[in-house]
């Protein structure tokens, strides 16, 4: 099992982001299910943040596809590490758009947080690297 977290810049604009997120999520739900990839995609202020997990060979192909997707630019890996077990057992793929004052679904975020805290055991050095990369980007 492997975990990848990345950030990228969105190449579109506020008029196209809603449809692009819907399109990405629709395709990801099908394709990721076939490859047993689980995760979540966040969008906020022109940036994507995604966490995905699964077999490394499938994640590498997914990342190749994302790197060649014209909706993503300036992709930066934040975490790229083996993990002991899956953190998102019940979470195939979903996306959250924090643009234009939209609110996230509290129930979904609580379920995601609970699954993460109960099932994913990050290493402290990976966690520090993650926070550092996020702070460098803000």
C-alpha cells in the first residue's frame, strides 16, 4: 500500500472549476474503483490538494495521468511513501470545492477525519514535511 499527497495549480478559472471538479470526480470514481485507489480532492483558491492511496503501480499511473492533465500545472509532491494499511476504506473518491464561499459537508468531513485517524498511521517525519510544504505554498 502506498500514499501520495500533492498540490497543483488549477489552470482554469472560477467559471470552469465547478464543471471541471464534477468531471474529474465522475471519471475518478469509475477509474479509481477499478484500481482500488481511494482518496479525496480539495480545491481552494486556484489550488488542488489531493490525497490518494492504493497499490504503488496504480498510483504511479494515476500521477502520470494527472501530470499530463491540462487542468493541473506546477504539481508538487508533498507525501510519497509506503503505508502499512489503507486509511480510506469506505472512500472511493470525492472532491470538495471551497471556492466562492461554498461550505463543505460536515458529515462527510467528520467521516473522512475519523477514517484517517483510525486507519492511517503517518510517520512524524512525513507529517512535518507535509506541513512544511503547505506553509511554503501559502
